[in-house]
C-alpha cells in the first residue's frame, strides 16, 4: 500500500461537479482515481478496485452512505473519509463510530481534503503499532508506558496515560467521545460521563501544552470528540 503519490483513491459521490473537481485535484497530486456514483457501485468498486483509500459522500441516491460504510467495514479496513453536510453533527459522530477514519464538511477546501487523505494513508501505512510514538518534543513510549516532553519525564495518572495513548495512537484522526469512553473507561459508562473527558483533557493540556488555552497537541472537535494534531505536533 502506497502512502504518498500513486495511491489509488475511490471517490463515491453522485455530484458530477464534485467528482470532476476531485479527479482533477487528486490526479494533480499523483493519485490514481476510481469513481462511483451510487452506493452499490461504490461497494463493488471497493471490492474489485483495491483502493488504498475511499472518499465517501453520505448523501447517495440509492442508499445512505452510512449503509455503504458499514457494509464495507464488514470485510475491509481500507481508510474511509466521509463527506458530510456542515450542520449534520450527528452524521459525523455516527460515521466515526461506524468505522470512518475522518470526515470533511461540505463545502470543503481541496487542500484540507488532500491533507486528510495523506494523514489517513500514512496512518494506515504504519501497519503494526510502533512501540515509540514521536511528535516533535513529545515522546510516548507504549512499551514502557513512559511520556517525555523535551527530554523530561511527564508524570501522568493511569487514566491520563490511557487517554493520551488512545489519542496519540490515532494521531490525525478524530476520536469520538463514545470511543474514548469505551477505550479508557470500559463498557460501564454513560454518554453523560463526557464531562470526565473534559476534565482529563484539561489535565493533559496543563501537563503537555505551553499554553493550555491554545493547544498544539490535542484539538477539540466541538460536540464530537478530540483530534491529536499530527502535523502540528510533528512540526
């Protein structure tokens, strides 16, 4: 699987203008482009075309894009970036919880979409989880359960560490509040427990950020979850 130019991108969208714009832009960035205008064709192309990544519009003429996503996820771990309407926050959460790797809201900038594609491809191309994650001055040693910032040990509570591990292991991707609650606190939680997340994210920011009010590592996706900033952290 290619993580740079040459990767094969399947675009599933029924708007001819969007398809045309995506094809021109992605080909200019050395990506190969497959296209499908319906959900059924998208599932078919995903199975025979062996795409490295799928860009999936949630509004399709024959079936909901969410159904396409779930059917693809039954047999494939190919990265999927969904295109959603800007005011459909619930769609974003449902898509991420159903296996999407990221989302871009319409109308969107092509630069943003290409950046999201590259992050998703790079994340998928990492394969097996590396034992040491490096983000500029921040180092997370998964094997030793150690965190260093600028060469100095950062003391985290077990819950703070687990939260950072999930976010850093999914760097560049949005992790929903539900996903974080399940992975950090286990199955015994309620959606109302999201205030725990805000408290612990606040603790992490105080320990990791130079200015916790202007975070460079952990970004809040309002109403949805959090994203560990891959590019910003590396730069």
